[in-house]
C-alpha cells in the first residue's frame, strides 16, 4: 500500500466520543439532595460545583461548593459574605477567582480560590445585578435587571456599559458559539442576541421567543443548541432560534453543564428553594472559559534515560512531535493529516532504534543477550524514575510507546532478529485492544503475536510471551477527572488474550510470563500502589515485574 493510500486508510479510523474543546470528562453523578437552595451556579474544570443560596433558608449569606470525589457533604457555608447574599456567580480558573454579584452591597465581589478563601469588592454595581458570566476576554459581564443594561468589568475592576439601550428586565446571559451575547428577560418572552465589539454593543436582534415569561438561566451545548429556563420549565432552542421545545418542569434558575469529574453531557439547573437538579442530556456543553483549567507550570525537562552500554536503548527523537500510532492523531485537531502522514511515513518506526542497533556489536561469547520488545510498558522501563532496567545485564530495550502488534511486526526483524539475542520477551496487545491502530479482532492480534514467535524460533531465538497487565479506573488526571481505562481496554479482552498466550506458549515450547497475577488485586484491577495512571507500572510496579521476567528468561535459556 502506498503512503497516501495508507494515510487515507488511517484517516478512516472512527473517533471516540469527546467533550467539546477536548475537556476531559468523568462519569460522576453525585447526590444533590443536601443542596436545598441554589441560584447562581458554575462548575469548575475539576468538577467542583459552586453555588449561591439567596432568599431562603439558613445559608443566604454563604457561597457553597461541592468538590470531587463527592465523598464529603456539600460545603453550604464555604464563604461567608458578611450578611449579604449573591445571585449570579462566575468563575475564572486562570486567575483562580470566583465572582459574585451582591444586590445588598451593590458590589461585584472577588473570591480567591485559596484555602482559606479571601473576599473583597472588585467593582460598584447596580442594585439589580442578576445574571453573571465570564467572557473569552477574561472580563465579567452582568445584567442589571432593574435598569435594563448589561455591564462589563475587567479583572482590575474597570467597569463599562455594554448595551446601547435598555432591555426589558434582562436576567440570564451567556455567550454563544458565535461570540455573540444572548440575554433572556424576566418580564418578557424574548431572547435577545447582541453583537459586541470590544465589549460594547454594535447591534441586536430578537433571537427567539419563549412560550412563558420569567426567563432566568441560559446555556449552550456543543452543537449550538440553546437551553433556557422560564417559569420553572426547561426549553431547548434550535441554533437558529426558530424552534423552541419544552423539555419538562425543572428548577427555574441558572443552567450549567458538567465538567471534570462530572459527566459533561449532564446539565445542572439551580432553583431558589429547589436546590440543584440534574438533567441527563445527549451532548456536552459548549467549550467555555471557566471549564478550561489554568495552565500547569512548565515541567522540568525529563532526566535522561539510564543506558548502560551503547545500543541498549534509544529515546524518541525530540522532533517527533506527533504520536506514532494512528488514533493518537485525534489529539491534534487541524493537524490530523500531517500527523497521519508522519505515522504512515514509518508505520513500524524502524527509525527509532536504527542507530542503536548499528551501535551494538555482535554478542560476546557466552553472552545471554535478551531483547525486551513491546510498547510503552517496555519503553518506560529504561526511563528515569522507574527503578532502572536490569542493571548489569546484557538486556536490550526495544519498546515504542503506543504501538500495536501490527506495527511491532514490521520492525521485528530489525529490532529483534538483527541484534541476535538468545531470548526475546514480547509484551504486546493492550494497544490493539484499545484501538490505537483502529478496530481489530483478538484473533488478528493473536496472529501477529504468533508470527513474531515463529520468526524468532526460525532464528533460534527463545520466546517469552508476557501477559498483558491489568488496568484500573481509580486514578484521576491533573484536572480531577477520572481516568477510565476499562472503557478502552475491557478486562475480559485482556484476560482472553492472556489465556490465548498461555495456551500458545505451552503448545509451541515457549514460556508464558505471568505479570497479571502479581499486578492485579482481588477484583482483577491494577493494584493502586503499582501504577500512577491505571495503565502503566510505576517504579514499584517494575520492581514486581523484574524478578518474574528474570525467572522466565532463565526458564527459556534452560530449554533446548
């Protein structure tokens, strides 16, 4: 197959579901019954739910929050606003602050997301402040329900008026995917769309008409559909504003979509005296600035790998900007073609270890050269921080992260047969199950593994087939979202391939290396202390694997 044909074939690999803007999402649906009152509502990138509680109940002067993993009750008295209350709230993760509009103080308050939080006024506002949102420019936009105008406050507290003329009792406000500002009215059925330039209105149109008055909350999903509450009913509005459909009775205030640890397709709706209700939707929310985490500080450059002798290992070249497996190109929107061309240009990645293979001399007399051949689980073993790769042993690491068995088979002659080992330890297949090179049946993975084993035997190389490792769903990423490994790597598929390897090794005189039993807990999940991400071993994990690998190698060398 030519390179362009291969690119076209790889481009046809189906993509999995993803949240808008590639914000990671979890699946948590925490209980909400302990939140009895809510008005303002915003959800942080990690899934923390922030809410205001005005008008009714014992917590009117407090802001509340509910943090993942939601194993502790909601903090309904998180921030004391000193006898005042707030309606609308907005979040800026980049500046690590929450904004709250106080009618009694006539202030826009700035709350730091520190422990403990601090509260101070940011700007003077009108007594009718109501809906509050954050713009892409980092400024706070709010509605003055009494005066009819919308205002903008920049992060330093400078305030300007947005609207050229009043809107009748503006309430909830939200920016749409087109960058325009949409406003629902409390006293009319109108949904107004404003064109802005530099935070100032340049035009407006009637976007849609709701069946009822008392419009309150408004939000968009990733498909551009609009959701608005009016008279305690949730409405869906088509992206062009021409169709309005009721979705049912619900809490009647602000609307927000899940993020972080929460399912991004779930919609959360606040209501005074009603708490927060959840509506299971079919589409994630629009990519909005408060769902994007603050950038992480630059990581120090990784320590160089420990290479005991020339040719033992080679790191990925620094100019390999793209992943080496096809499905990884989904992470580069707008650059998928360039990424797929990079993958197709050297599908097996023979170039990775070409110089290392050339640097190796022939095995010394009586040298028991061994090649560890696999994917990232093998590749990582030589990297700094993983405990070292068999110090003092003439073992070679030929792992390439992300590869499937179809890719490994292409480089088996160069990276295994060509370096003349006595034993090869093959650890491969988990990325096939995950679909890194597209959907593939287990029998195809088995054929690839058996082809590698047959090639090895033809060249008098003893074969150790290593089991796939377990996976787990108990880890979280830096944003607090759960890392769901079992979704892409179903445990039953891992066990089925391990069972095949056991039988194949027994039937062909090979050795089966059982990592799985020592790495899995009683439920078959990756032991939490042996990994950091639910998939890859950490240093403690490799410390468990190393003696088992040594035992399997000794068994293979003892066979004739």
